[in-house]
C-alpha cells in the first residue's frame, strides 16, 4: 500500500536523523572524555607534550573502530566545538557525520578564528547545504577557506606534497588495489604515459583491453621485468595437503588475507617455474587440536628474526581489536622490565601507533590461556578488550570441528630469485 510505503520512508528518515543525534552526542562525549583524561594525566605529573596519549585509542575501542579512525573521530569532535553552526546542523540531522567530516577536513588548516568565520559563512544550520552533493559542499568550503586565509591553504597544499605515498589493500577475487597518492602533475603525467602505451599497443593489434595494458605496463615498469615477479620475498601460508595433494583448504597471503587453494598453488608453483625462481619451503607446526602455531622462544631482550617471522605469520596484522594495520613492532605483552619473556606466547605483532598507545599510563595487557593465542588489554578506565590470533589454514573450525584437512602441518613458502 502507498500509505505503508510512505510510513517506511518516514521511518528511514527518522532513523537517519537519530543516527545524526547519536553521532553528535558521541562527539560531545569524546571531547569531554579527552579533557577529563588530560586533567588526570596532568595531575599525575605527565609532561604537557605527552598529555592525551592513549585517549583516541580508548575512543576507538569503545566505538569498535581502528586506532587511526579513532584519532580522526576525536579530531573531528574537537574541531566541531569551534564550529557551532555546523555542529548544530549535525545534531538536527541536516548534515550527517560524513558531510561534517568533509567540512572539517578542508578547514582544519585554519586558525580557530578563521574556522569560525567559515562556519558562520556556510550557515549549515539554516539548511543552506541541504540538497547539494558532496562535491558541491567541498567546493563551497574550500572557497570560503581560501577567502579567509589563502596563505594557510597554500601552505597546506605544499605540505601535502610531502605526504605522497603508495599503499596496497585487498580487493575481491584475489586482486589488490595498488594506490599512489601523488602531486597532481606527477599523477596526471603517469596516467597519461600509461594511456599512451595502451593506445599504442591496441593500435598494433594487442587483444588486451585498454585497462589491462595499462595495469600490465605499470607492473612491468615498476618491477623491471614482465609479470612483475622479482626477488622480493612473498610469504604464503598453506597446508601441505593444499600444496601437494590438491586439498581445498584456503591459504593465507600476509598483507592480503585468505586466498583459494588453487590460487595459492598457482602462486607457489606456476610462477616459480615460469620465472625460474627458487622456491623455499619453511615448515611450521601447529598444536594438535588447537590449530595454533607451536611456540618459539628466545633468551634475548629483542625478538630475533625467526621469532619475528613467527609472530607475523601467526598474527598477520596488528593485534589491537579493530585494527588491521601492518605489523611494525614486535611487542612483549608482559613487559621485559616486569619479567615478561621473549616468547611467542608473550609476543604480539602491533602497528607503531598501537604499541605507543599501549605504553601510556594506565594500560596493561596479559596473555590469556586457551586453545588459541589470546591477549586481554585493559585501558585506564578499566575496560578490557580481547584479541585472538586469526585462524591458520587447516585450523579447527568454531565449535571444535575439524576442517576437511586433518593435517597439522603448515608450510610457509617464500619465493625469491636464486
């Protein structure tokens, strides 16, 4: 019925407004929590430049977000306190959290006074931005920011050049997104060069699509050889049955995630044969019935190379809940100074930001006994969060059931040039 459908739309709109109200309330609570934590840290004698450490990480855990996202959410909340009209539009549902973020992002380089001036000019709480798209909002904010302080906007653009980088993230169907953040001139030039190469190849009768030629050319020019397989080591974790007996147990490729067994065999064997590469096999064993890698230990203060490799294979990404950043630090769960040992059981892989957050006053962590490697992290407010190492290929399924492969051996394959 038309009436029923109208009611459903009204409900959807009402729930969207409710999400905005909740988001605005979260922002207010985040700012209040930040101020309270800073006061407590100051009273405890924490140096001024170190006050606020660990606050964003606690907010991230509470919101089930990564620490990086938690830091951005806290920054957004702080900025909104100086933009009352934008904040009011957020509370009323005229702007959602994403659009508020767009406004803050392009005014964060301004002084508080100029940011407040842009806020007044936009007058978002009057509905001035209602009905326009994201690009139009960005354009309006940038124009207002430039009118207020062109020098700061130009300085920000110059600083952005130093943030150029290349990143890799998983894509569906055993593909990846290789992304480059470049200055506009370099980005346009690189894309134009790939486009010309594709047009030339297609004109000469190449049956690949234009996009395929561009992708293949990018890989060949970056690596120096066709196919892009070089002496860079590629770790691959799979069962021996999946490698040698065509078992269907999926494999794991660090930096990507789970891949089909057939794709893993092709990566491990077919590429090695076609590019005359050496194939090195390292055997790692799991505990019977648990699917956990057998422990390794060391008497050294720092984790030795083989134990670091062990932690990276076991943990795959940063062990902080909701964080999937690459492992940069190999951390003692119970600190070395407090008697913690350099063992796999007392080790975990963390990203740099999470390792620093863990060292802030009031944080502590401990290993939790059990069939899988688990860490309990307690924050200064007394909240405890648990992190369990991801299951390895061939590990027991939830509920104790065994996977189709009963083998407990795991193979880590590394491909490298002779």
